C-alpha cells in the first residue's frame, strides 16, 4: 500500500518498487501475478472499508470518471471527451 500512496505521477509495479525502500521489482511482480486471491474475502473487506468511511443509511456514492484528466495519445480513453474536472472537451 505504501506504493499506491506514494507521490509518483504514474504507478506501475516497477516504478513503485524502485521508489520505496527495499522495493524488489521481481518479488512485487510475482506477488501480483502468482498470488491466489480469495475474491469473496477481498470484496467483503473492501465493502467494510467503504462502509466505515462513507456508510450512511441515506447515502449515495456517485462516480464520474470524466473528471480524470488524460495525458498523451497512447493511453486508453485519451480520445477527445468532456472532462468535468477541467470543464472542457
């Protein structure tokens, strides 16, 4: 989790591993690719964390991915589109 919260602009396994103390690129790659994830437990934990932070009987959570400002021309979704954060196309 340290890598996910670090100030890197673009986060890949290699960049995160090189940015954190004692980071090991190969070990992180194996962890992500070879670990057997218990999906139901992961979802339950995620729901619990979201509920702790945002849960309210009358609450609603709305995602607006149009607010994510894209960079470059090679990334997925970089084509011209409306950006709520930038308030422009």
